[in-house]
């Protein structure tokens, strides 16, 4: 199994876990928004380029919501199984306040799930973000 990892950071000073990800990745792409380390720009753009070149079986992503939206969009366009770990503002963190609820699609209905209770990891195709 090949593991391609894409890590994005704002700048060189914020880069973490590089050695740890190198140990578990076939290929590691590090990007910085300002180009001070690794590749310049957003990690998602490098994933997008590689989707066209690699035979990807699955994508597993965490990070800011705009990036996860782009991952979901790419996955759906390419029909790649994808899990995303959502970050939501949480009022209680124990499933009571519904402050972290996101729209969730089942085969029979649209409903809501709590990121703090049913998540935070979801099949990207099931949640509306
Ligand atoms: S944070 Fe309150 S239900 Fe999730």
C-alpha cells in the first residue's frame, strides 16, 4: 500500500511532525502558504494534481473547513472514497446542545448528526459542509 501525505502550514515556523509522517508515507508533500518551506501554496492543490496521476483508493483528511470542502468536491468529482474529520465550534462537547450539528444524508432521509458525538470523522459523501 502506498501512502501519499500532504501537509500544509502557514509558514516554516509552524511545520510539525515531518519526521513522523516521513516514516509512514510513501511520499510526503509539505507546503507552506508563504513558500518558506517545502512547496509553495496550499497542500490541497498538490493533492488535486496527484489525483490525476495516481490511482488513489481513499482520502483521509483533517483541517480547516474550506480545505475539507475542496477535498469533498475533489473526491466526489473523482469518485474516491473519502473520510473527513470535521472541526466545529462546540458548546458542550457531550451531545446535548446541538451546537456542532451538521447536515447528514442517509439513503432515506436528510437529518443532522453531532460532530462531538457521532463524529468527528464522517464519510465525506454523507455530510453537507
Ligand atoms: S457540542 Fe454540544 S452537541 Fe456537540
